């Protein structure tokens, strides 16, 4: 799951060729819509719209993460806890879950269709007006870009550490009782993350500093205006449909 969760899917499509800032603005608009107008009709339209985007982006079905059984078990447990309150509580809980899944899917679509190197320049360009009030836009953009780039690596390291720990022999029952897998894996992951952070910092310094991460020239074009117009039309259409129905 971690191999494609926050990484670009290497296919060519009109969605991949859009400016990274356009995708972030579109995701922001969808988030605002489902946050302030979270009706079932609007959520249904958003789900269909995200599926259409995935088809246009030519994303294979294998891109979807295979969530573990305990994730769905926790969702089911939440529904069971709301059942004594009444059917309305279960429906409200289900709507909140769908709302969260829509936001996650919109965020993942950005990662699946955008090279990580384009995230920081797009954030820096979108936050350019904030520089007038001395907001450290470039530093924030670098932090976000490095986080998105490093999180898949950290997840992969944790997966390797878990696999290696399962192969470790356990000789005595006392050692097995005193064993704490979570603490062991987290400690090893922190050590690996610290080592990778040091190496990454040295590599960035050798290449001219963090300013190079936001210096990549990027700007929206005509196709980006068309894409944002389509997103606004879908949002307005979903609201109108909900009002009429």
C-alpha cells in the first residue's frame, strides 16, 4: 500500500499535465463544498466526479490502497456504537465517514497525478501574496514537499522493519513476554528517519539549499483554466441539484 499511496502513477493523461497548483485549488474547492454542504446528493456527485477524474487520469485499479481489515472493523464498530442512539445517528456517522473518504481520495489524486518536485513550487506560487505580510511561504512549501516525499520512504522502512522483526528467533518464553513490538519498531524507525534526514539535509546543502526546491518554473495555462471551470461547474451543479431535489 505504501508504494503508491503518496507517489505519482507513471502514466500520461490530461490530469497529469495540469499544473500542481490547479489540482490543489480544485481539491480545496471540493473540500469547502463538502464541508459546508455535506448532503447525500452533494457527496454522491463528488464521488462520481472523483471516479470520472480517476478514469480520465487512466489510473489502474491497483492504485487504490488495500486497507487492512481492522480499518473496516473500526468503521463498523463506530456504526454499532451509534445504533442505540437511533437510525439518524448511524446515517450521520456514515455521512461523516463518506465525507472523510472523499477528502482523502481528493488528496490522493493529487499525489497520484503530480510529481513531488512540482508541489513546493506550486505552493510557493499560490502563497506569493502572503509574502507581503512576511509569511515564510517558501519555508512552509519546502516543509510540505519534504514531508510528502519522505512519508512513503518512512512507511516502506517500517514495513521492512516489521518483516525483519518477524524473522528474529525467540529463544525463551520470558523474552517473548517482555517483548514490545511497537516500541522496537518505532525506535528503529526513528533511528532510520534521523539518518535519512541527515543524508537529505547534506544532499540539499550540496545542491544549493532549500531555495532550489521552490525555484522550479511552473505556471498555469489554458487547460488549467478549463479544469478549474469544470470543477466550479460541478460544485455549483451539485448544489443546484440538491436544492431542486
